[in-house]
C-alpha cells in the first residue's frame, strides 16, 4: 500500500469562502428579517429559538446536510432526511430510519463529519493511493466537501483513524461512467480488502456488490432506470456482529431515486483495519460521513467526534 500526503488545492480565500467586496450602508432594506432584541435563544448560539433548526444544541452555522429542516447538530439521521426523527425501537443515538440495528441498543456514533473543516481534515483521514497508479493520488479538500479524484482507471481512497467492524453511511455526488465505481469498506487494510459495499456501472447496467473475504453477492435489479435522475448517492454498510465477529454484511445504495440492496452472509473474519471510502476511475464528491459501531450492552460508547 502506498500512503501519500494530502494535497489541498486552494484557489484563493475569496473564491473558497465566497467573500465579495461589500459597502456598509444605512439604507433601509425592506426584506431584512427583524429579530426582536429579547427573542429567546436557549442554546445561546446567536440564532433565536424560533429560527433555530436545533434550538437545544448550539449550532450557529445551522448546517443541515440532508435538508430536512433538522440541523446536523441534533439530527438523529443527519445524512438521510427524516423530519419526524422517529426513534421508537431502541434508546441509542441513531434514528430508526438510518440505524443498522433499529431494534437493538448500543449503536454508538464514532464520527460525524460534514467535511467542512479543511484545517483538521488530515487529523482524521489519510489518503490511500493505488499502488498501480504511477501518478500521485489526489484528494481535493474544499470548504464544504471532499473530492476523491483518481486517475482513470485507478483508485484512490481515504481511511479514517477508527476501529475495525465500524458501520458507515456516506452521502455525496457521483456520475458513474462504464467501468467506474464508488465503495465504502469496514475493517479495510487495503483498497480491495475488507467488508466492502461497491456501487458500479458497467454498461448497460448498474450493480451493488457486497463483498467479504472473497465472496461476492450482486444485487438483483433495484438500480433502474439505467440513467439516474440525480447524481446524489447515499451508501450504507451494516454488519451483524454477534460476539464481536462479523457474520453478515448488508449494503444499501440510494442513487437518484433508485435503490438497491445486497447481502453477503460469509462468516469470514477479517483484519483490524478501519473504515475507508474509495473511488475508482471517477470523481466522488463526499458531502458527509457518519460512522457507527455496535457494541455489547455492557460497553460504554466512546466520545463522539464531530468535524
């Protein structure tokens, strides 16, 4: 495996942060919202409660990746729109709609990353290059997303500094061409080794593959029509882990309005690598990542990392 330093491409502060020259004025602006000086602000984040998408959690940036009106800071499924925040089947932190184990407690959130903090990206993620690629791998870190930019037909990935047997949800944008794919892995030790969920396109059809220790199960149907109506993709990887050993891998891909699922019931025990996200031959724009781990009932969830 070849590990390369992260290349951050910057095109000037004004372009990155959307800064434009402005002029102060006392002119009356009829469309400006009037905020009463005594408007309640329970979490003291400078956003009044009536306009705050998380009135009980401090979130001045009001970030809402899935656009459901519930801010990321308090959304129990921050990558999947769920305005009702249903959470009736267990008592852990993860909402029913995105919980890999909705009827079992102890799904611990290890990391929620909205990919907006350029300065600290390298503290959590490491670039993993394709050993076959003669050119340096590229991962482009912007103000609100990260782009995996492999050189076709090669791969490039990012690996998180988190434990094995983690479960992943990744939201982003991709336009798949024939022979290209995007994937998420758990317990990954290389770009091709681990519990893998891969969404790919080989003309004329799309496929979702669940792959564990040499076995592979391809989803039957699901990803239709051939050309998705949107480039938005949500990849999800879940594991059945009795006694701390993975006995089954489940994958789901939402691509545009199409959905596919795949399962590999192999009981292969893999290495101790962490989570990884991979693009093969195509740019993959990553907007957000949530990584969880299902722990025994007597275990204590580690402190959640929010970036």
